[in-house]
C-alpha cells in the first residue's frame, strides 16, 4: 500500500456512555481517532429485504498501524458509515487493513 493513496480523512468511532446534566446515562458514537485512509470496494450485492431493495458493499480500508481498533467500532467518512467486520494488522509493515461493510 502506497501512503500517497491515503486521501480520505476518516473518523474511527466507539460507542461510549456519558452522563448528562441530570445524571442520566446516554450512549452515543464518539470519535476516538481521526486518520488518513484509503477506501477500496471489494464486493457488493443487492437483495430484497422488507419489500425494499437493499445494497451491501464490502470495503477494505487501509490506515497506518494503530493498536486498539476493534470490530465493535465503526468508521465514518462524511455521510458514509462503515461497520467494522474484521481488523488485520501488520505491525512490521506499519499498515492496518480493516474489512468493513457500508451501512446504507
């Protein structure tokens, strides 16, 4: 992977709980990392669900190696949301490959 291909600014988000002023716990997506990435579509499919045509696209997202990225997190790029399916890290090459499904 060429570092020059990392032209997308993405946010890696985790689902965190916080307390509001009244002491109630709320859970929301919070950005934990903002990094440069390359997003490459790998496969896609269309199917019918609940009488609605649905598209599902699987992507490979490449970033510089960073520990602590888990499949419970998600990635946001502008209006696009990606659910992380797996994280493949190679510390020696300094790259992290994330397999993610785009949520429509």
